[in-house]
């Protein structure tokens, strides 16, 4: 990726000016009301109220800036309504940062808050005392109103200022720096407030959008290429925390990061164009169990009242005789994951507190090197056939796994790369144990990431390179003819439920958003959500679009069918969000 030029850093301040002034004007308007009352009445109580209001504004603004600074490196996005939902479990957030990082951010927040309040008291309120010796009539201060409204609106142009007013660079981090954090989070919350009232992603006539999406999911004929040796294998999903495709040499990553995964590829079927549809673990759960794509602005796990409307892979497999299980070395309350898993009526749910107390733990929970081999033995207690998900955690910050850094070359995300290496070593330990267990010979393994994250390649969040993740089918239940082969058509993690059910010759019609990847006639496409838009990829090309800013982050489409592909993506998001409102 092209480096950020020094002059762009200076341009950030220029392009930030409109939103900064608009934000300042919004806040000043509240202060203006109290100062106007102070000037008109001469009563000092309004001055005291104003001091408290301004102090709160300074504290909130400072908290927003310091929080965003701390989280941006991990999430590569500004604070939004969706991000605030994650903060409902602050202990989980705190556990993902080091003590020094936490103390630094708290120190920055405290210093900037108290410094801001001190400057305000010294530089502003002292003058207020002098000026309020005698009060003024209303008309003498009303001239400030048009100035405030001018700044709030961002000038005299026909279109008022918006978040997109600060965008100027092809580098996401430059645009993020130029967007005022308090302005951004406020309008994100206002958009989120519309959730239950309107389809905020509507761009096409409703029926036209529905027809386009239905056509995308239609198949020429209902057939499936069967890839398994048995109709009822055990199914084990190894859900790899944050594994970007950049960790996998065969998917374009650097050699040596995940050597054990590479060995498994020799006996498995590797998907080379497999994409995560969202950026958070809880969104991956609804993709795996319901085939539901990620929803902008919110997540389905934050709406337990909608769970019952979703299909459930776990329940459907139980009806077919499967026992179901979920294992995780950490805490499942983060992102409301536990409530979602319980709504799927999974038979066995084991999280960090349920593992033996003597097992070595980090800040997030039991390390992968201990959890995975332990669960390989625990699977003996399940009745075959079983469907089990093993969710790893050591490739998630704060990366306190019990191993020295093996890989020294990354200049960026070295801890993450070494976390991937550690989990890869843990996979080797898992399979060494699993191969000796009685259930192994009738098992299909799916090794796949829950989502991606920033890597040493530093792909923009608004790119398909960022969202590319691994999927490897492996195990004795896989047909011998597929070992060492690749699957090269575009697809994503929402397609897992329908694909598995078809392989088991079970109904999959309830999983509208999930494609059967082994039907040769399926329409290849991939989608991912942004906080306020989407990415859409077809064999012909792709685009990434922000709906509220009406801006394309990326667009690489052939001119002859550019408009049709754009319509497909926008229709997909519109219908998906419309369905979410109806659930």
C-alpha cells in the first residue's frame, strides 16, 4: 500500500475544520442559552450551570477522543453506535488491552479533561464575571445566533455539512483523523435511533430490491456435488479468532506464520476466495448458526427478541440426531454471545469458568495450547454424531499467550502475528490428541476464522483484502479426491449452514441468505458490512460504499455492467436490513 505523505497529515487539519467548527457551534449553542439568561437576568446561577455543562462537555469530548485513539488500532474504525454496544461489557474491553495502555488512556483522558476545564475557567469565566457587572438586553447578544447556525450548517451551500465533508484522502486513517469524534458518534447514535422505525438503507423501490435479491439466490437446477464419505459425520468447527488470510501462506500471507495449517492443507480442501461478512465475533456466530450476514449499525445479538425468527443450524442438526456443543476458553457474555448460543439450544456450552481451575489462563481465559487438546478429550463424552464448535482466543489482544515471540520481522501487528503462530502450534497439539480418539475417523473439520483484523499488510477496513479469511475442510470424512485441492469461487462465512445441510441431505430452505457452495450453478458473490454501508464482490469486480456519506471507498467494475452490480449490492443491503426490522 502507498505510504501516507507528510503533506496529507497537514491537510487533515484543514479538512477537519468544518466538522470541528460545527461541533463547537452545537456545544456552544447550549452554553449560549445559559449565558444569554445570565446576561439578561444578571443571576449568577446561570453562570454556575453553564460551568457545569461545559465541564461535562469537555469530559465527554475528551473521553470520546481518548477511547477512539485506544480502540482504532484494533478495530480500524471510529467509535459508533455499534461500538458503544460492545462497551456494555467494560470488563471484557479492559481485558483486551495491556495495563500500560489502559493507564495511558486514562491518564490522557484525565489530563485533557482537567486541563480543558482549567483553561475554560481561567480564560473564559473570568471575563464573564467582569461583563456581568451590569446585565444586557436580549437584542445585544442575539447577533450570535446566526453565527452559530452558520457554523452548525457548515456554510451557505445547498447541502449542509456531514461526516463526508471531512473525507479527502484515499487513506482511511487520514479520513478517520479528519472526522470530529463527537460529531461522528452523535450522528451514529441518531441513525441507530431510527432502527425500529425505517429502513435507513433503502435506495431502490421495495419490490425491485426484493426481486434482485431473489434472483441472486436462484439456481438453475437443484443439484449438489457431494464431498463426504458418509451422510452423518461428526462436524467440528475450529473457529479461529481474528485469523486474517494474511496469516496463511497459500492465501497470500508470508511463509512460516502458520506452518501446521499449511500441513493440514495437504489433506484438505482450501477455499481461496472466502470472506467474512462482518468484523465481530458475535456476528460470526449468527453467520455460522443462522447464515445471517452482518447488519450495519447494530448486531442481531443485541436484539434477543429477534432470535426466534432466525433459523438454527444447531436445532436442525439436533433433529437429525446430532448432539451439539460449544467450547470457549474465555467469557461468552461479551457481545451477548451466550444468550444467542443458548437460544440455539446447544446441548453443551463450556466457557472459561467451566474448565479445570489449575489450567493456565491469560487475561482473556484459558490459552489455546491447553484448551484445544483438553476439548479433544472432552469430545469423547458426546454422543455421535456430534456438531461441536471450538472457539480460540489467543490471537486476540492482549496476546499474553505463554510463548516467546517466534516471528520478529513484522513492523506492524507483531503481537497478532505471533498470536496466530501460537494458535497454529495449538492446532498441531489438538490434532495430535484428536487422531488418537475414537470419534476422529468419522469427522469433518472446518477450520475457519470468525472474522479478520488488521495485519502486517495494513489493508483498509473498507477493502476485501481486509475481510479475506481462511476456510479449510479437513478430516477422514472428506472424499479422498478433494485432498490437497482448492475451491476458488467467491463465497463467505454465511454460506456454511446451507452447504453443510445439503451435504447431510437435510432441508436448507430456511437459510435464505446462505448459499450451497457445492451446487455448481450458485451465483458467486461476497458481502461485508460497514458501520454505515457495505462491500460487494462479484467475479466481474467489486465496490465498497458508505450509504450516509454516499461515497465509494473503492470501485473496480467493468463499465458494461457497473450499474447492475451496484444495484445488486445496494438491493442486498436494503432487503437484509428490511428483514432485520421484520424479525
